[in-house]
C-alpha cells in the first residue's frame, strides 16, 4: 500500500496503524473465541446488572412494574405552577415563554380586571400544544417568575388528539409537587419566585389569578370568612381566627397574626360605618383575601381609601422597608396602588402633583365614581402612593389629607435625597 | 501545520493568476432600515475569484499550495445585493486552518464552472446548490436535484421563495 | 457466451439495513454490482430554511435533530460557530464539560455504528445488544446532565445550560471502568472471527488519494490511511491540552474502518480520563455570565467545524446584524461521506452493498437535513 | 415399536384381535404420536430459541404471555392463524397453495425412522439413514415451487439460492455419514445406535468394555471429524446462521417466503423448525448414541425384547423413559449450540458459502472416508482380507493403532486443507481486486 502521501506530525499523540494481520492463516480459533464470549454472557445473564461498571448480567428493566430512575434535570412537557398556600398561579402572562418557544406552541392571553378592564399580572387562558412541543426547556429557562417548569411525567399517550391541546386547568401543578420532583432546582429559585408571587398577588383583584380548581374553594372560603366576621363583629373584638389563608390549623407566623388583627379591625371599622375619622387603618394583611367586608358601598370604600392614603404617606415618610408593603385590601371598587418602596425622587414629585390635583378635584366636589386610573399595575414598578381623591366627604378633611400627603412626600424626598 | 492568511493567499493568487482576482466591493446584506442604526457592510477578507477563472484558481490552490481537501461549498443568496456568493473552503491534508475562495454570480444567470471533474467531492455540494438555489454548474456529470423530486419547480432556499406555502403546500389556490 | 441481462434492483427506502430512509438504485449483472445511484430527500425538511426563520438560540434544539445520534456534537459545532460570530468567550470549565460530552457521544456513536454494521452482516443483534447497553449507560449520564437522553439541547452560547449534577462524576468513573472491558470483549468477539474477515477484508476499498479527492472525513478517511483529524489538524476548544493518538487503517476496506472505530473508542476513553483530571472546579462557572442568550451578532460570517463521530461537521453562519441568521449552512459529514459510495460498491456483490454502507455509518437526519 | 404395541393392545383388551386390526390400531397410534410430537417440538423450539438468544444478549426474552412467557408460542400460533392469507394476483394459485405442503410433508415424514428409545422406532427400516436423507431433499422441491409460484423476482432468486445451498450441502452431510456407516456396517439407525455401547471405546471394537452406553462415535477421530462436517452441513441444510442466506438476505428480504403470509408462512416456519429438530436429533443419534446412556441397555435387557420374550413389561417402560430422556437431552443441547452460533456469528455471503462447502467440507469428508476405511481395516480385518500387518496383534493394540493412524491422517488433512483453502480465498480475492481495478 503506498506510504501515506503526506508526512503528518500529530501534536501530542502518535499516528497508530491498526494491526490487521490478515495474512495469518486462521483455523476457526476466532470463531471459538467469539463463542466463548457469548457463552460467558449467557452464563452471567442470570444475575441482574444495574451498575455502570458491569458489562455482564441482564440490564433490562421490566418497565411497567419496575420504573427507571428519573434524574432531577429530566424534562418532558412544560407545566404551570401555583402556590398551594395562597392558591395563586405564579404566571403573570409576561409572554416571554411564548416568544422564545421555537415551535411556537404556547398561546396565552392576559387576564383583565373585570371592573376596570385593565390588564392584570395573571393569565386568563394558557394553551400548550403538547403534540408539537419538543420539550426543549427554553420556556422554563426564560421565565422570569419561575412559573413554567418541565415535568417528569412521560406517560402522556392518548388516543384523543384534542387532549393534546392542553389548557391551563390540566397544566397547573402545586409548587409542592415540583419541589418533590426537582428539590435542588426549586430550592435555588424558591425565594425569588415566592417574593415575586407576593408582588403579583397584590396586583390581582379578587379571584383573578387563582388556580381555577381552587377558585370556588377560595371564594367559598372568603364568603364563609365574611359571614363569620360579620356575625362575630358585635362580639368581642377579637374575631375568631379569620385565618387569611385557606390552610387551616397552620401555626400563625407573627406577620400573619398582625394581618388577622388588621382584618378584624378593618371589618369592624367598615361595619360600624362611622365617619372617615383618620382612624388607624392598619395596613391590610399581606394575604390577598380582602378583610372580610362584602362589596362595600361607594362612600365606605372612599373613606377607606382616604385613611389608607394618609397612612401610606405616613409609612412613606417612615421609609419602612418594602418587605411587607402596606397592601390595601383590594376593595373591589377603588383600585389603589399603595407605595411599597420609598418613592424615588421622581416618584415623590409625581405624588405631589397628583395630591394637588386631587385636592382640586375634591374641591370641585365632583363625585368621581372611579378615581382616575393610576399607572397600570402591569409593570412591577411601584407607583408612588398617590393620594386618591377622596369622595365628597367634607372637602376640608380631604384637602387636609391631600396637603399632608404632599408635604409628607416632599419631606420624604428631601429625606432620601442625601 | 501550514498556515496561510487570506491576505497572503490573495497575494499568491494575484501574482500567479492576475486575471482571476476581482476587486470586490463590500456588500449590504439587507436593505438599510428606515430608522435606527445602520448595520455595517459585509466585507470578507477572502479573495473573490471571477467565475470563469474558478477552476484555474482551484487547481492552483490544490497543486501549488497543497490544499487538496475541498471541504465545503456554501451558497449565500444576497437578494438585496442581487448576487449569489459561493464560498469554497479548502484544507491542507497535513492540518492547519483552511483557506476560502469566494465567487459572486449575478442572481439572474447564476452559472459557475463545476469542480466535479477535478474534485469528485464537489459532486453532492454542487447538486445541493443546484437543487436549493438553482445555480447551474457547467460541466457537472449528473446535475439533477438531490433532495427534491425532479418535477419540483422553484428553488426552496432562495430568499424570494414564497415562505407561506406554494402550490405544493396549499398556498395559492391554483396549481 | 451466455448473454446476461442487467437487472435494476431497488434497495430502500424501506429496508432493514439502510439506516433510515435512503434508497439505492442498483443495476446488477447477475451478482455483481454494475452501477449504484443513491437517492436522498425522503427525510428532507429544509432544516436551513427553518433555521433562518428562528433566532440564534431557538436553533439550538433543532441542531439536536441533525445527527440524532450525536446531539451534543451538533450543539458543540453550532455553539462554537455562533460564539465565533458574536465574539463570546467560554469559561474553562464549560470547555472541559463540552469536550467530555462530545467524547462520550463518540463512544456511544462508534459502539452502535459497529453494532449496526455487524448486524447488517447478519450477526443476530448480539454485538449490537452489547453496544446498546453501553449506549444506554451514556444516555443516562446525558439525562442527568442535560435533561434528555437523545435531544440534549445542553449547550448555550458561552457555556452549557446547567453544571454537572453531583452524581454525574461518580457514575462516569464507574462507566470508565466498564469501557475497556467492553471494547476488549468486542474485539475478542469479532476481531479474528473468520466469517467477519471473509465479509470485511478487501470489501469496499477506498484508496487514500481517492478518499481525499472525495472529501470524505472521519473514520472513513482515517480508514483509508490519512491521519486527518480536525481535533489534531486544527485543535479547537481545549483539545490541545490532551494527548491521544489517531488510529489509521492500511488498505481502506470495511475491516480497516471497523478497527479504526474500535481504536477511536479507546482514544476517547483516554481523553475523558484526562478531562476528569484537569476539570476545573465549579467556581469556574459552567457558563459565561455576561453572554446574553438572544444574541445579535454584528454583520459578518463565521465557520466553525468539529470532529464529530461521523466526520468533519461544520456550521457556516452569515449574520446581517439582526437576531436571525441570514444564512445557515451545515456541512454534514454523512452527506459527503456518501459521495464515494457508488465507486466503493462497483464490482462487489449485492450482499456487500449493505456492509459497505454500514461501514460508512450514515444517519439520514444529517444527510437529508 | 409395532410388536410392543401389539402385545400391549392384546394384553389390555384380552380379545383375540385379528392381525389386520392390531396392525391398523397400532399404526394409527404411532402416527398420532408423531403428528402430535412434531408441532409440539416446533412450538417449544421457537420459545427455547428466543429465550436462549435473549439471555446471550443480556436481555430476558418473552416473559409476558403466561408465567415466564410459556404461552408465547401459542400466541404466535394464534397470530399465524388469524393473519390474513394474501395470495398475489399474478401468482400461480395451485402451486402457491401446494408449496408449503410439499415442504412440510417430507419433513414430518422423516420422523418415521427416528428411534426415540430402545425398541421405540416407528418403522425399523434396515436402510433408515438412506430414507432419512432421501426424504429431506424432497422439501427442496417445495422451496422451488414456492419461489416460482410467487411470481416475484426476489422470491425466485431467493428460492434458487436456498435450493442451491441445500443441495450443495447434502453432499458433505451424506459423505460424513458414510464414514460412520462404513464402521458400523449397516444403514439401519438402530444398528448404529446399538454399536455405540461401551465406555468411550465401543465394545464392538473392544469386546472387554463394560456396556455403559457411552461408546459414542464422536470419541473416535473419524467420528469427530465426521461430526464437525455433518453439523456444519446440517446448519446449511436447516438454513441456520452462519448460512441463513435465504431467510434474512440483505437484498431479498425474506427469500422464497416473501409472498406468503398467515398460516402458509406459519407452515414454512413449522417446517424449518421441525427440520432443525430432526437434524439435531440425527446428529445426537449418529455421533452421540441417540438414546444410549448409562443404564438404558441394562434396563432394556430385563424387559420384553425379541430375544427375551418373558421379561417384565415394566422394565420396557423404564428403559423407554430413560432412553427418551437421554435422546431429548442431547437434541436440546445441539439446538442450544445452533442458537449459540446464531448469537455469535455474522452471515456468510452466498458465493463464500458455496466455496466453503465445495472446497473445504467435501475434501475434508472424503479424507475422512479414507481414514474410516483404515479404521475398519485395522480393527476388524484379518489376514483373510489382506491385512497382514496386524496379524497376531491383540484387539487393544489393533484399536490403538487404528486410533493413532486415523488421528494422524485427519489432523494432517485438516491443517493442510485450511492452509490451501486460505490460499485459495486470498487468490480469489486478489483476482477479484484485479478485475475490479481493471474495470474501474
């Protein structure tokens, strides 16, 4: 055979020629050696072989009875997560996964707040075409809210093709399920996911954004809470444990105890219906369930709003850490976006302007059924606590509140200017 | 490990085959956007050879420079610039980075001399180019479609090929 | 003289041993092959057109489906091409993890390629079953790391999607203990097997200069005696830090290619051991944090090639500054390795065609794109 | 078998049966036994093969249908019955229908001469062996009919190859058996089995050997070479790997069976496995003493035998059971070897197969004939037949001389032949390359 026409020197290695030795006369030795190998395999195959270092022994897995071990990173089809404490879905329909999905199989529509028609950080309709999805895992990677994760369930065969266009109801899984199948991956993202969830929950009115299967349960729970609160209001102030969360019998963390207290007090205040004294309306509980009052009449909500505004301004002045924002109970009518983080200077100026024209409007005596829309809660940016124009309570009190809000904002602005 | 930069290659080609090289002006790949930043022009350093001198240049590369391994013929359809660019990539059997020859042919009559008689390797590359881009290779022994069935009309990879379905895919109603 | 009439025989597209939907129109004179015309296109889905409609990151899962035996190798080539285009550099540990994964696919690919070829010769799946067992172990490792056995989608621009899970390295060390035993056993079973020698020696001969002019690459080229390996000829990634040999055949027949593939499995094992020694610790980071995944490279073009188990796999990308590649071309080794098939089969028996095709080791996903 | 059955029937029912009724009844009994045993063996063999080959490949094999997959063959059978039986339109309907019958009938017919136990042979033909091989070549005609009737280019090509293979491997098979027949001196299978008594060395050669039923032919050099040659030829005859050219040919997918489906395909399948069983059985009979084994001869001597009419019947039954056990054990071991080969070897090309058959096996068996003749000359011939060298030698010395001479000859021929054969193969390959490069 002609010598290799190119003299090639290989860095860090040699060119080795495979020994063919095909000139040696073979007399059946190779055949017997091959049979010896197969015999050894036959003899050994009566033992099971599950280890990687063994090359003999039966390695088949009797599938239905004996399941292969699924590693944690395994990804099959995407699923949506909802928090089983609060029943809220993590997904805020930010459309990132729909944009990145290579075969474009994810289709979703953003939820609208029924009353105001404004988009809400929750998803109304979420469809994944499981038959075209190739489980590439991009949606799970790009989701900023860790709302969509890859499942480990692979027995998805069905004879009805329409089942493969999976709607939100079948996609939702509790966080506990995902924490069970992918513990370390969930542990990494747990804090940020839940924090973002809390942020989003506050922006979701009433039952929007609840996991559908939980909606009736939570609505029933709330009705029950309202009934209890109303019935117990006349009794001792400390209402029975109106545990905000549907999870009964859970040891209450201090934060929740305060929340329960506030809920009771707010219920009592609303129920008593006294004039809008700047009573200390404790900040609503962080949990989303409104403080027990049924749909309040317009003026009561307005009074509440005024109280809250004053308090928010006070809070802003105190520069309290944003960890537990004073989320006003999402009274169905007034939509307020209380300030969470200390307003940056720009936000403070905005607050001052708004307070001024709120006072103007209040002076004009116009009964704004719906206060001017505050900046849509869509972006998670925290709008400064604007003083919602009070309904026409005595205009003096409203002007008072507005002015106080304005100078509080200015003090705040000078405070953190340094 | 022989090493040859595009400039060096351009120089060797210039003095060996003066007529072969073409002074190629940089290409604007996509029409300039209405507003926003203007994307730069595409100006590859590799020598651009005139189509009819391609075979001579290729043989020069193989025999004198020793780059006998034709690895790839890529065709790029510059719709806006109105030309096809064929990128021939050669490697030296004893290693080292490869060298690139480029040929630009106008889009309306894309005829390039075929390398298959000298390099059987070019056979499938050129048939694929013909099938997907419609480039005629003069002198190719068996120039027919390689992927599509022979009666298929149109060249799928051209930029002006209708993406939303054509007469086979239920696009327009006729055909 | 006895006048014989030539017969047109169709082998494929549905055929037990054409490794996918591939048809060969063979004109046969009695027993010997007179002419052979390969027919492709049964699996053509215009992969390159899809790629031009996707963004750079969205193409990554599609490259898994090119050569569905070595999805990690395809990812590696594509990731390198985009990194070269957009100027993203890759941290040390990511480079080592990439080399580790590609070498594992090489072992997996050669184990099943040898199995399929012997299976075409008629050995009733026994060598294939042994090869598949090793392949299953490697696929389990891929599943631990990337999340999927076959469609790994594990590489990102600037590194890999996730670092190696804690149980990966121990399992890999255990597998490395089984590999030499498997390779030696495969050699004992097949190397001197008289029947295999008769079916393989002197069949499908490809002389070196013909191989070079046909532009074949990988084990087919090295089987013909030319020691050209992209990992040695143009070292990319961190291959210049490992020493391994390049096995080369003498005659260039089916037997040589078979022996070259078995030897390459040993070399890959050597590389993996060296990777495990030099693997930087997790602090080095498995991905370049600054690399944004929705890449918008500047105008220009880039070509990156790797030594995939089937040969030289190259990606040519032209960017027009947008997030979508303007032109995306794949230089598929299986597609080009089929060029000399007609010459290799001419004059041999019909039963040899399938063996020669098995020795070239093609995958239709890559051939038809 | 006939006389035993006749005595049994007479004894059981006690009336004076007329001769013809006895005859008819016993033969009906024999035929039903054979017709039940053949398919049963086939069903067991398909299951046995799939389990063994699975074990060789580190898997488990069918274990779902019934405990450990025992009913799997039944399931296959039912599938074969229920599958639609398609007959190609252009096929010659009658021949297409008859072909499976012509293939299956002779295969089952071969059971007639196979002795299962001492005295238990359906028909004790004096020329049993000749009958066995004559009948087996009829099925080749059936293959040809199947190939031709399917009117399909591939099945015709496949049929021709299958017939060529079976015919060309009949010769080494028969030649290797002639060597044994020369030593035994008779074509009757019972006679061959009876010859193989004694321990390692048959007591027919050396009278002094205690009769333990282990004097098999395979321990003699002549017998050993004949066994290897016959087993390889049997592989080709039964289309087993490495000679399963027609069954899984690369370009003729299923050879002559291409156009068959449903129960006709099932019949070909049945014929193939029954033929394999019979070939393993005949190998066991001729080279490993069939039902011979320690204890069978002694038990049979006590029972009712032609030369000891008033023996106790129970011993007959015992001897029969032990004989059948030994016989089936040996046959299953041989089928295990067949499956073992199937798991370990690739397939030979059709021309290599022919080459191997004609240029290696036949010369080997011819040389074996020569050494068989020498064996007989040394052990049995006296001065009358012209053997003057061994005059006055004791039988042990004569046996030893025979053993040494035949061993030398066989070993020498084997080594020489492999070298010549390898040289001829290399020469052939070189010529092919030359003609190839000339053509290119």
